[in-house]
C-alpha cells in the first residue's frame, strides 16, 4: 500500500540519519581524544641546559610561532638544519644538543614546533621552515625518533638527512642524498637492531654512527623516558660528539 511504502521510507531515512549522526559523534570524540592525548605528558626541556643556551653569546635564539631558530650571532651561515622533535617532546629540549653546531660550525638550526606535538600530524612542507632564512643555501633535514621518520618523508627537498636515534620508513635507497644516522648503544626504543634492520632504506653511502653509552633520551634534554635504556655517557660528552658529527657532515656539503 502507498502509505506503507512512505512509512518505510521515513523509517529508513531516520535510521540513516541516526547512523550518520552516530558516526559523526564518534569522529568528534576521537578527534577530541587525540587532541587531549597530544597535550598530556609532553616531555618539557630541562631548565639548566636551556639556560646555558640563552647565556651563550655565540648563539642567537629566536622564538617564532612555528619554530625555534638558533643562528650564529655573527650572522655568517650558509648551511641550515631543519630539526623535527620526537613525539610529545618539547622543541626546546633539543636546543642544548644543537647549540654547539650553531656556535662552532656556523649552522643555522630551525627546530620545528609540530602540530599537536606529533610530527605525523604536521603536514607543513620543508620550505615552510627554510624560506624565512633566505641567506641559507644548503639545507639538512633531520629529527629525533618519530621526528626522524617524518624527516625522511621531507628528505627529497633537502641536501642531506640526519637521523637522531631514528630510522626511515620511506625508501631513500636510490636518493642522491648525504645521510648521517646517529644511534645510541643503550637506546631501548630505537634500538641498534631496529636501525640496522632499516638500513636498506638508506643510500649505500649513508654513514651510520653508534655513540657508545647513549640512550634514546641522550639526544635531548627532557629527562628519562619510559622504555629507554640507561645512558652511561655524560651530557657534555654527548653534545660534543653530536657537534663533531654534524661538523663532518656540514664540511662534506661545503664546496
């Protein structure tokens, strides 16, 4: 009967609206949950190393909305590093580790501020961070942990890649790209074995360096991290070794 068909049609539309409304509600709940989770438990920079960077007259620190820029105080820099923090690690936690390369190697360092504290949720291309530094001609992209995984995705637009306790999920084996991979023997998260297993995704001439005694958290100044190993290297020695390795890479890129 016609009335029965209309009744069934109305019921069908009500069910469809209910289903769509439920799906939309679940999506909203999921998005809100991710946003809240991304803001809880963020590992902030330890104050003393950060104070040392601020006191270093050789380094100029600029806090921009999208990034922290460390540049040589004399303004003489033609090589830069875009550095992407690890998941839920505050960007300031890497300032002390990288400041030595700024002061001693004339490297401009741009530490990004990832959306939601997670590099995977940050779709901004590399030139978002390089264009504000027009005097820099050569760009390295790098990152710590999951930030390094994101750096691999941006490597096609850079001259070199540096992985800090990280490894690629992107195949760069055929890329014409200088690659430096820094790992820690005591890393309990990006373990030496995991890094070795992903070696095939890097160019054949990629340089892999294991820092004796370094843990996952040795590549920043944010305190101990769950699941990590126990470091046996001091902070000053760690920073000096990283500065030296970056100096070698910068030197290889300079004509």
